[in-house]
């Protein structure tokens, strides 16, 4: 009876060890796979313009404020589809996306809190993950306010 119990404990320990090792390896793979380094102020500050004839524009300032023009609406209620106006911003990263910027703002008529995520996968290139039209943005070279 003692030998059977030891064998059971050994098997359980072996299985638990394999599971723990798999979790650690998976976590390391996930961390190493996301090879995008964190963004710095110089990576995002300035004017970003939509490509493809769209009039959307984003102005990101160093003080944590921004001006958004015709960007996808990130309101829980669905809002009006697009937003133009002031916003606050902070660095953020969404799971399965490149590092980027989270813009937060309130709709003037309802004071509803809204936010949109601006992913920056490569220097000078970005997009809003909420944008159904999949518009790409490029940063104006040498522009900052």
C-alpha cells in the first residue's frame, strides 16, 4: 500500500511539474514574441494624418493632451461614428496589438466617457483598432506642437 501511494505521488508530481514547465515556457514565448519595445514621447508626439484621401487627423502634445479630427468613435453607446475634439492621452498596450496610445474624451452632449486605441506598429505608422474602414495614419515628418 505504501509503494502504491509513493508511485501515485510521484506521478502526480511529475504531471504537475510538466504543467508548470509548460506554463513558464508559454509565458516566456509570449513575452519574447512581442518584440515591439515600449514607445517614447518622440515616437508619438506631433501630427498624424490619415492616408487614402481621408480627412482624419491626430495632434498629440507632450503635455498629455490631443486634438482628434474625424477619428473613430470609441464610445460604449456607439456614439456618432466619428469624433472631433479635445482628448487626453496615455501610453497603453492592448493584448495582441502593438504598443500605442489610448485617447480618452467625453462627448459634449452626454458627458459619456469614451476612449479609442491608436496602435503604432512601426515608427511613423499607426491605426485605430476601432476603425472599421482600416485607415492608416502617417506621422508628419518634423511636426510637433
